């Protein structure tokens, strides 16, 4: 898919802008740093600059018929009939269109208030979807988001202070990132410290399996260290006393802090220990820790000495942990004795002991198990111990020097392994390298969250997942951010815990999963509204498509209708955001991931791999590489090529389906293997789930496919109701009717299974394979349920199967 821009002026292009003097302006150029001339059909346009102030000076005249990103802003002088014809469904607008008195006879209406800021149409989009035929405008902080086709527009104040403040600025940056990726990414890479700069070839790639082995390289030959750029560089810039980490324990009132200087000292002590016990550049270190400060410390210590860390979510069973130990053969395992998550104690050291025993039976020995004593969960004397192998963290690490020499590495040297589920049952070891990942995660973090140095940032993800790597540890610290690390559960001791933490630390950027949003929705609004949340500035969503009703609740209630939501789409394999709104730039649609990030060329293809233009549904692929892309699957490059590049040669296949609407907005529909084929109709499970959750009495839903003797596959829906709502046949019928109305009769669920709760991991991910087994009555094939936050929910679901 090629990118298109404002190559020609569309008659329907329009811009309406309300200035600070309560007057409509005919030529709203200064909104985006542009100016216009009424003579000789010329327009003065400033090219992109990093500073808004710089954009407002030295305009250069160009013809209005050449490629000009500000041209759509000038097509219409204001008149009330034009305005009302384009906004017929917005109930706010009639009260705003009042005759203006004392305006010099120009006929320009006065504003009923100064609430409405600006509404800009986007005539041409990077996804080649064409014009927006109508615009239902909601301005952040001024109205509730209530309809899916509303566009949520940031306020003028927000946009003016944003890193990317308009569609025009985004489009110009995006165009450069596609037409000149080497120059674009080199500019961002140059903001970091490189001991030696990369060569003339910034990147090389082959994404077409027909042309040989798949290969992606960025900044090869450049020598750097990501730990240095996260810590040493920030300290050198004068930020040593800035808080790097606020740690919040499981129990309220248990907390700690580390400044950048203190964090570096702790990292160096562990790095020196690792070197002392024989860990070298390229060696694997397996980390099985909960969300203690020691987890990012361990990651950074490995990066400092060039070791390859492999973080395993501290919730995986001993069998799963053993698989990963056998595959990556670590020199050392780092863990803690136990963790208290909510009211439950999890004995992590016991799990590690069992995993190491299993790995030894498979001829993979682990010589050292470094164990942190988590005193709030378990005392030393109650911890099982293996003499000669196990070492207490607190007994050895503090004895080491708090300075440590760096291991400088090539940009293409491995940084970490992160295992993700595979369809064959064997986990895939996704391998990310150093330089490109560093540049990409730092850049995506800055722009997608509109990060400012004064922000306090909280991502609720665990570092055992890619989100915790990219957007708890590396991305934020590379930007010198202050980060919240939370050990506990978001609903403990009550469902208001998240907002208590937001108020306590004055969190301004809050990034979480739709599953958590829906879970908190179910608990009731009072747990949110009793807290201020006034510090919040930007919200974020990650992990799965967020249905519009959850988006609206998140926006309207949590964010007080004033905080943009960065609804991000990306994967373990991509390293960082791929499709995401940029706060301050694009209007948002509830539930849409919006448009691609810089340098990303998403395409929608059909089953034959042919690119589809305009409004469509299909398979989401990416053409051309990006710096944060993974390079291989550890020890299995053939599987890497087969899984991601063979289905549609020439593209990276995400495994996800998507819709692109008439306005170019991208809507993720979930994994392609989550598509149900009902009588020839291919139905995305996410689409049915979204329809169910739109019902006012449905808090959460998860849909799976089951065999059906007539239709091939039937739709089986697990439904969690709003707290206090009883099960009933009438409600069951109402839920089914909701789906029929929103999607069609062909998508109506064949079975509604009442679910007091859904089987979720501790990070909030729904374990759909368990739901499939329950729906299919394959109860002897449930498999490992130890990673669930509440394994007891499985028995509850089984008991309600025939209700």
C-alpha cells in the first residue's frame, strides 16, 4: 500500500476554527503555523519543524495546486449554512450558531461559549481511504462520547502543546518516514549516545521469502549500550536526582522510590555480581520475578554487560518455565522466594525449584539461582533451599561496587528473548536486538503518549510481557520518565486501588488493558468517582481491541471527557506501537486504533494476498521493515519465516484481521484464528464481543467457536453481567437480540454461558483456549491453568455450563 497525501484540493475540504477573540476566522492558517495570501492564488506554507514557534515564521509561497498539507484548511470561507450542512447530527452546534452583533457586518456568528475549539477534516489519509463525508465533532473536555461514529477532537490547548499538533504535521512527518526512512530514523537515532556511529547503510531488509532468507537490520555497525542511554545519559544531562521509579507494594502504604542515580547504582551492583559469577556478553539470564524494583534492575544489569535477558512472567507454571530454561539455557536464574498478589501468596521459589529439576532431567543444568527475599510475602527461614546452587540477593549484591564498566555492543547484537505462545504448543523465543529497538521504543513512547518531562507515567503491565519491556522499562527510561511499578492487583483491597495510586503519585499518563477497563466498569462508577484523577492527561489501551462501550466509559468517566486515549495496536514481535492515535493530532473514534505510526506501512490484503484499497476488511500485513521489528525466533529461523512471512510473501503477516472504514480509520477485529465461520460468514469474535458488551447489563464477554452440525461452526458466548444483575432467560434473549441488531442474524450467539468471571492471567489476558475446551466439553484437555489469576473460576464455569 502506497501512501497518499494532499495532492489535490477536494471541494469538500473544510476547516472551521474559533480564535481566542471569539471570532470565526476565514483563513485559519495560524492554527497550524501557516499563513495565506488572497493574491495570485498563492498560499504560504511553513514546512515541518520541531517547534510550533519555528513553524510560524518564514513561510515559503507555493502554488495551491501542488502537494500542500495545509491546502484543505483554506477551501471554504465560513458561512453558517456550510457549517450546519456538515454537522447535522451534532446536538451541540445549534446553540453555538448565534448571530453575532457588533462584528463589523461580516456575518460571522458569535460563540455561545468558548468551548468549541476547532474541527478539521482530513481529506486524504495515509491508508488511502478517501474523504470524510460527515463529522460529528466532540471536543475533549466539552462533551460525552456516546456514538461510535463521533470523532473526538482534542482541545486547542492540548494540541498546541502536543509534539504533533495537527493532521497536517502528522502527514508531513509520516510522508518523510516512508519516503526517506533512512534519514527519518537516523535523525531520531542521533538523539542517543553511540560510541561509534553506524555506516552509510542505515538499514537493509528482505521481507520476501521468494527472494531468499528473511533478514532485517537497522544501524548495523553502530556501537551503543541501551542501559547507558537509559541511565548514565540521563544523569549526565543533570537528571540524577529525578525519580526514576515509584514502587507501590501489594498492600497500600508499602512503597519505595529510586532516583536515576540510585537506580544506576543498584544496576551496577547486580551487573558486577553477574560478571563475577561468569556471565558474559551473549549469555542468557532468565528472570522470574514479580513486579518488584529488582525486575527492571535485573533487565538493565543484563543490558549493561551485554547479556541477553529472558523475562518469564511470574505466574507461569513450573512446566512452562522449564520449557524456557531448556530452550535458552541460561547461566543463571534470578527469582524471589514468594509474592503476595492481592490476598494470595504465590511461592515462586518452589516453582523455580520444580522447573530446574525438570530441566536437569532434560540435560539442561542451572548452576546458580539468585533469590531475592520478598519479606512481605515470605521469610528466609520458610523458604526451601538448595545449598551450593541458591544464593540470597541481599547477602551478596550490596557488597559489590556501585559503578560498573559498560559492554559496548553492536546495534544488531541481541538484547532480549521473550517467549510467546505458539500454535504448536512450543513457545516461540522472539529475539529483539539493541539499536533499532532502542530508537523505536523511545520514539513511540514519546509521541504516542505525548510524553513531557513533568509527566508521571503508569503502565499496569507486567515486565513478563512485551508491554513491560517496551513501555515500563526501556521506552520510558530512555526518555528520562518517572515510572510507576506496581506489585499488587488492581482490584485489591478494593476496585478503587488504581485511582488511589493515580491520586497518590499524580499520575498523568495511564496505560492499561481493555480487560481491566471492563472489569472495573463492572464494579461500578463509585469506585472511580470518589477519587480526583485530575492529574490524568493521557490514557492508553493495550493488549486487545477495546470495544466502543469500554472506550467511552474509560474516556467519559476515568478521563472526565478530557483525556485522549492512545488505543495502541502492536505485538511482541513488533517491539513497539504500530498503529496508534497521536494525542493532539488526529480526531479519534471510540474503539479504533486510528492510523499508522511513523515508518509503518500497514496494508489490508485478501486471502490471495492482494492489497485492498478504501473501505474494506481483510488480513492486516505490514510492508517494509521498521527499527523495532524482531529479527528471528531463537534457534528456529525457519519457523520465523514460515510463521510470519510465508502466508503473504513480501509482507510481515500480523496474524490479525482488521476493518478499514470509509474514513481510513483502522479497526482491529482480533486474531485471524479467532474468526468463526458460520454458514460461510466469517465473523470476528471481537466484533460479537463488542456487540454483547454494548448491552447495558453486560460487563464483559468472550466469544469462541464450537462445532455445529448444520452451520459448521456456532457462536458460543461467555457473558459476565454487571454486578447485581441476575441471570434470566429474558436477558439471554435480549443479549442475542442486541447482536442480531448490531451485526445481523447470522452472528447471533447459539449459546449464552453465564460467567461470574472469565479465566484470565494475572496481567488480565483472557485464556480463550480454556473457554474453547469448556464450550466443546473437552474438560480432560483443559491443560495448565496455574497461570490464571483465579483458577477457581474454571470450576465455576463448568458448573454453569448447562444453566
